């Protein structure tokens, strides 16, 4: 029974009881009418009827799980409209004369699906997340991907057609109905939790105002009901604005009037154009027990930003509680950059920063249960300064507080960098590679893309020479060969992949083609800048 029908029945019952009351109390009503005046009585009855009608209309417009979108005629092919259902932002699409509704925040990292293109994939209409090109079916909410097929020799077959595979239900879909030419959305929050629920329940993911009309093109700016235009997704490429909600770890969000304040008290060189920054708490409170190396922090930099916005930059926590500091960050100054990293290099020391967010789950610590299931087998694929995430987890295991209750770790790590002098913390990677730790077996190899050969002192050291491949980037066959010894039909692994988008895409394709489960491929895709 629908809510509208229920309220219609309730209204009829109310009118019936009013009639009975009037019938048995007619003499008293006549006396009241005489005292108040017949016009007043008629006015009160009219007001009661209007209130009943408005209650029915309000329910029809969606106050109880059902929300009015707009006239169906206003939707053109592939058009979409943002609707606010209670506190949840829903993207409504029209595609091939059918209507679909999804949580607007992508399950992966919170990207705005309203801005995604629509394409067919595996006989399903899919929206393509504009941030990381994740494909999500409009009808079921499944995450789809193209899987490479392998040759009998175990390498990706370039000539075989790719096949569509599903990651399972990831994005919550909602019910769309068309009644008398009007479109309505009914919230669907039944069933088990889905990945998109983590983002859909966040305030920051629902700051965009509802649209007053459909958007015909995914690339056009829309006008919202509240007049604010595009909201939190505007100008942001990476979903790490919302990162770190998954795997049971909640993002730590502070009230904007009560941000903890940190001071950069020391800066130490690490390698070419790269420094380690030490931050001490100046004001406010931080629950340091919940901060794990490898998680992220969002710092507000004292840099001019557009009106109504803040210049917020994200970095990976390397160490916590070091030398009386809350945490340290390793930051590489981007080449030819005038942005956040360049400013930090020249101005960070003794400056105060507001800690806006911290959290994340791109660490070994947050995946202990899966580590037990894969018997401690881990593949790490990193490129550039993104190595700070795997480095932080490795340092925690080798020299910090080890995880308890997991088997011996077997970790292989392939890293890509321009040249030897750019590899941050290289001495630690080499030392760990040659260590004889009982609880951890670690193998490291690095590709140097801009260095044709090792220097004489490095080339003469056999323990170092075997760790480098010079003059090129790793291709798919290189990665497949590197991870092949650890992979097998009965040997599942947990994979951590981080670096530039092109590297992450290639690495993920190889891992998936090798049989690694999509849920076992962890990524940390981030842009250079986050502007909030």
C-alpha cells in the first residue's frame, strides 16, 4: 500500500468522523456557530480541508521516501538531474526512454556521477565516473571493467578481445517512476550496505544543491535550487576529498570553526627536490591513536584561494609520534610548480596549518583480516612520490609497531622512478631487501626511466646492481613476470597500487588479468591539488 493511498484513506476517515461529530453535536455546533459567526466556521472547515490536501501533496512530493523530480518531458536523451532526497544526493538519468537513479557520489572515491558520460558496456548502460573512469551500470549499480585474456604462456594476449567482468554491486540504485507525466524517485535503502553508502552518508558529499531542471550535457554547469551552482565536486579531480571511508574506517572530519592547528617545526632533506616535514600540535586535539602511517591528512595552506573556498592539500602520513611530533610527511616539489608543494618547500617551516581531515585505509593495518586469508602475500606496485604510502606501511612493519596475529609477510615491491637520486628513502628499501627478518620477507626492484646506467660506485656493488633496471619503464610483461612467482591459482595476494593514473591503470589491468580479485587490488589515486 503506497503512502499516498494511506493518507487519502486517512483523510476520508477524518472527514467521516467530522461528519459523525457534526451529526451528534449539531445543536452545540449551531450554538458555537452563532457565537463565532457562520463565516468563521466555514473558514475553519475550509482551512482543515486545505491542510489535508497539502498533506497529501507533500507526501506525493516525497517527504516520506518519495521525492518529486520534475516533468518527464523536460528530460532529453542522456540528460540528468541532481535531486536531494532527504539528505542524500541522487543523480537521475534518462537513457533510451528509461529513467535511472543512483547515489551521486561514486563508490570508488566519491566522484560526481552527475558529470559522467553514459556508454554501453556488456549490454548494460553505464555511467563513467569523471574522476577515475570507473564504469557503473545504471540499472543494477554493478562495477564493470574490461579484463585482459591471457595466452597459454601466461602473458596478456594483445590480440584477444577483452571481456567484460563485474566487481559485484557497488553503487546504490533507487526506484524511478513516472506518473501523469511527472518523475518521482523513491529511496531504496534496503538490503546490505554497499560501497557507495560510505560516501552517500557524508555531509561533504551532499553539499551540492538540487537542480531546477535536467542537464543535457555532462560537461555543462548546472544551476541549483539554492543558487550555489556546482558544489563540493566543482574543480576537484580526485575522489580523495572523500578518501578513507571504506574498510570500516571512518573519515575524521572537524568542524570548520574548530580545526586543530599544527606547526611545522622541522624540515629535513630526503632526496632530490624532496623533504620530510615534521608537524607538532599547536592548538586543539587530535586522537593520535587512530592515526596510522600510510593514512592521509588534509592540511589547509595559508595560500590565496577563490572566494568561499580553502586551499587544502593532501599528503600521506609517513611516521607518527616521532620526536615529539604528531606526524611527518614526505613531500616532493613538483617540477615547474607554483602550487602547494612549491609553497611548502619555501615557506612551511614555522608556519601554522589547520588540519581539516585525516583518515584513509590504504595501509596494511586496515586489511589485516584479508592478509590472514592470503597468508601474508602482498604485491606493491608504485611510481614516483606515491611510494610514500607503501613505504609507511613497510616502515611500520620493519621498525615500528608490528601487526599481531598475521602470518609471516611475503612482499614483493616494484617501483618506478626517474633516476636513483629521486628515490625517496632508497637506503631503507635496500636495507629491508637484504634484511633477514623472521616475520617479513621483502623483495624490491626499481625501474629508472631517465637514467641509462648506474654510477660506477653503484654498479660495482652487486647487492645494488641487481635491484635496478635502467633506461626504460616497465611494461605489462615486466609486471606480469615480476609478480608471477608470487601468484598462482591457489595463491591469492593483496595488491597495493599507487602512482600516476596511467601507471595505476596498466598495473591494475595486469593484476586483474593474472587472476587477482578486483577487491584485492587496493589503489590510492590522487591529484596534485585538492581545492575545497
